């Protein structure tokens, strides 16, 4: 098995190490494109379209798997035109579930370092109860925080209750105060009125762009607001890189 890794993220160093341990050859030459089983494009950075142009994609074997960390329209377009398979690491459920572990730990670490009270007994609102929200809520509850999850339907309500987390709907927020708010949803959920109400609350956004707030507005009213992107690449880079490496190896082996 042979591959090309275009690095822009410290996790990719551990992806490379993991794959090499599995016997995968990692090339740095563009002269053997016909022999490549996969190409791992930058995690976040844009693709260099001058180097990785139409001629590059047309030179690849039809079985070459194209991979990126986040979805990129340029890669979609080139893969569709050249009939190549394209996969996005962060859209894989297995990766998301495992990635939630260091993400939660990073958030909890930030809360501990930036509040004057322990997590124990703190009233914490988690916006969104998907994979990251559930993992974070579970870990905060295990530290005896008073955890609330902002939910939108009966299923998420039941899931929260099962995990010892108190579900709350958007129209019920006015009756609650919080010590910390963590947003996991890349859509604007809270109104400006809500943002104003919680302007003195440590508010953390771990969602992807465009994030969950009107950034200019919340930064203007809340000096405790922070965006924490790509936590696993900062606080658990080896663990996160090996998660990606295992996923890539599995996908390429199946092709």
C-alpha cells in the first residue's frame, strides 16, 4: 500500500507514523501517482490547485482514494470529473465518536483553568446533544457538575435524561442561570437577547465554522467568549492522529 500525505496539521505526523507501522509506504514524490492507493489532502488548509491540478487527478489510478479532514468542494469536483472515490475523515461516525474524547477533555481543562469555582456543582449548559454534546455532558456529569443540555426533540430529551443530564428547550432558558455555556452546534441557536442575558458567563464555542453565534456581536458584549477550534490537534495530538490513521488504513484496505 502506498500513499501521499500533504501535511498542514500536527495530527498528520502521527497519521504517517501509524500507517508506516502498518507497512504502508508514504511517498513524497509526484512522479509515481499511478502507484498511489490514497492521497491525504490538507486537513483544514485549502488545496494548492496549481500543484494538484487537473493533470494530477487525471494521472491517478482509478482506485486511488482521495481523503481530506474537512469537506472541500475542489476535491469533490475533481473526484467527480475523474471518477475517483472521495472520503472526509470528520464526517465518519467512528472518527467523530473517538474524537469527542479529547475534545471533551480539552473543554473541561479550559473550564477548570478559566473559572474560579470547581466543575463540581457548577451549572453548565451544553448547546447541542450530538456526539460531542453527549460525550461532554457525560464527562461533566461524572465530575458532579449540574449539566443541562439544550435539546429540540423528545429523542434528545430522553437521551439526556438517561445520561443524568437535564434537558432544556430554548423557550425555557429564561428561567435558568448558568456558570458556563458550551456550544457544539455550527448554527446560531441563541438569540441576541439570550446572548445579552448570559453576557457575564464563560461561553465556549467548539463548533466548526460558521460557529454558533454572531461572533462580532457576542465578542462585543461578552469578554469571556472564546472559540476553541480543533481541540484534539492541540491537547491530544498523538491520540487524534492515530484515530485518523486507523480510519484511513481501514478505508484504503477495503478499496
